C-alpha cells in the first residue's frame, strides 16, 4: 500500500479527492490530509508519502515553497501540483523544482484516476528496479572475494597480466596503476577448516577497514594483501609502514596467532604489484620465529639476521639490486610450493563437494531442484559450483539433471505401469508438453513413439 498526502486548504476539495481515490483505487493508498503548507511539511516528514497532491495557493507557507522543501528532503516522492486557472502561471516555477505532474481544478474523476494509476505504475517499476539492484549487489558481494582471490593469484604467480586481470580489476574497482603488498604468514594454523575460514574472514574484514585493498585466500600458511596507489599514482593516504604496524598489532591482540608481517615497497604499474609481493614474502621470512613486522625498505638499508642481530650492507644501487635478486630466489620455490599445495587442497575439496552435490541431485532429481539449492547444500557459491560442475563432470547442472530424469522416464515407460502424463510428473516435470520436448531432444523421439517402439520390441521378443 502506498501513502498519498493531499494538501489543500479547502475541506471540500480534500474530501472530493479522497472519495474519487477510494472509489477508483480501493486498498491502494493510505490517505493523509493537510490543511496548509506548514502541516503538509510536518506530515511529509512523519509519514514519508510516496505521492503528494499539493494545492498551489494556501494560507501560510505556499504550495510551491512546501513542495520545494519536500523535494530537498524526499527526492523520490512523486509531486503533483493542484492549481486553478488563475495560478497556472506558477507551473513553470514548479517544473524548476522537479514537479512534473499537475491537475487543474476542478479535475474530473477519470483524469485523477489515470494520473494516479500512472504514478503507481512508476512506483511499482522503481520498486522492482531497486529489488533487482539489491539482488545484484548481493550476488556481487558473494562473488567479490572469489574475483579478488583470482586477481591476487595473478599478481602472486603470473609474470604476464592479460586482459582477464584487467576485467577482474574493473569488476571489483581495483586500480592497476601500482601499489604495495603486505604478507601475513603464520608458523602454524588451525587444522580445522572452519577455524581457518574464520581467521581469513577476520583478517579480510580488518584489512578492508584500513583502506581499499585486494585480499588473497590463505595459501599454505600465508595470505597477501594488495593496497593500490592513490589516483595520482603516488603513495596511499595510509602508508605501507602504518598498515603493517596496525596489522601486526591487531593479529597479536585479536587472533591469538603469532603472525609475521612483511611489507613490500610501493611500485608503479601492474608488475610493480607482483614485485612488491615478492618483497613482502621475503620480508615476512626475516621476522624470526616470534613473528612481528619487517619492512623490505628497511632490509635494503640493513639486513636483520634470524637470530635477532643485524649486519650492515651497502645502500648503493648495486646492493639493492642484489637484495632484490636474493628476495626473488628465496621466495620463488616457497611460493610455488605453497600454491601447488593450495591448489591440491582446493581440488580435493572441490571434488568432495561435487560428489556431495551429485548425490544430492540424484536423491532429489524428481522434485523441483535449482542450482542455488544444490550450492547451498554443499556450501558453495552457485556461480562457482556451476563453473566447476561443468569442468569436472563434463556437463552443466541442467544437462546432468535432465539426463537423470530422462533415464528414469525411459525406465518407467519400459515398465508400462504408468501413463505418460503420470511419468512426466513422476520424474520432476510439471508440464507434459515440455516433458515431451525435452524427451525428444535427448532421445530423438517423443515419449509416445518411444513407448510404441518399446512395445514392439517386447512383442517381437515374446
């Protein structure tokens, strides 16, 4: 039910409009009445009406001024100016404040009804559009961590970043003009997957509170955070050192898991993000067994030993290059090994989830069944399940479901105990015509032809 505010200083006009609306569109509106502009403003603030009929000429605050104030507070409200011929000159001013509709006194029943029906259709369409936007936002919020992780893996492993990375970056609004990486590494992690997932979610939420960033999944014992440069390609508002310090303090205080936090140097461009990640991994390995914070920028000036001592190194360019090369060599084997183990574990988990999904489909295929329901049952995102189902099973969810249903339908036809209509409902279809089309698409013949051929085969064998 929508809320309709009628503001008019003449009681007869208010009552007339109410009578027309209630007779023509019953149970459509909650009616609200105001006898002057000031009261209209008060009631508009209190009830947030969807549509307002405002008389242009009232005592006190005039209708146009009231509409202007309401427009500022409620930009989505449908405003209708009610005017007499003498005040029609004000219509131009009304248009300037966003009033697109008007009626001229005395307005007929058909004119008022037609206007309200059109405004209700607009409200319905806007409501549907908002609902669809919210659903899309919910879907994107589910997919965002997956897209983040895919893009992060490209920075962590791939030497060449292609168009796919650019598309992912656009979808999640992550600029590719450079930035720096932070790595959180743990000596050990909880073996329980739910606890590891909770750890990931907490770190991700905290990282997001520090500023826009890209968060990878936990790979073996570490995860990477990528923070973009500013719009001008310069350092972010919050420095790498500050982010590293806050993350190190937070992991120590909140998680109870000692973490080694490594921070890479700010670099330009896409390849700079990968370089910063390699630096961050190397820096995290220099924190020692007790965890803590290490900045690669500091390692370019002095080299902390694992026993806590320090050894000065040359700070010239050649020494820095040597340090960078050492970082690359030291991390490549570890990172690739961790990624291999992560992929193996993820593949094992995926196959296990697919086995459970197939068993669930096979137990429920004769009922109404959706991909979303199956995904929810195996605790996977429906988009991801659709992708891996095709990859590992060799056919889409719909094709797999259809093949089960048609296979069962053929068995029931061969048994000759049920009519074709009964078989249609028995295998999960609600429309016999649709069942017949699907059956023919899969088998090449209609259900009736299949039954005829099956019967002939049985007779010849007899």
